[in-house]
C-alpha cells in the first residue's frame, strides 16, 4: 500500500523507522486472522494497522502459508 505521507528527510540525513507487527493466526491450515503492520517513518505514521496479504510473489495473488507460532 502507498504510505499515508512521505516524511523522508534530505539525502545524507539520518532516516529512522519503527514497525509494529501483528502475526497472522491460523486454526490448522485455515487463516483465522491476517497479519497487520503499523509503520512509523521518521516519527510519522505512514501505515496504520495495514493488513498484510501474504508472501511476496511474482505475477500472482499472494496467499498465506500456515505456520505454527514460535516461542521466544
């Protein structure tokens, strides 16, 4: 998705970003809840709770691959 705004600084200036990620949830092989991201770029919100549609693929519609949650 296109960002809400473009808060990029001039070339040569330090750029920062923060990403909050919410993992997708599965019940067996069925997707129960998609993944979401919220992105701050240079302290400015550019993506707000944006749904992730799946893995990046070439010339296809993206889909999720079921995965088990990993413990920390």
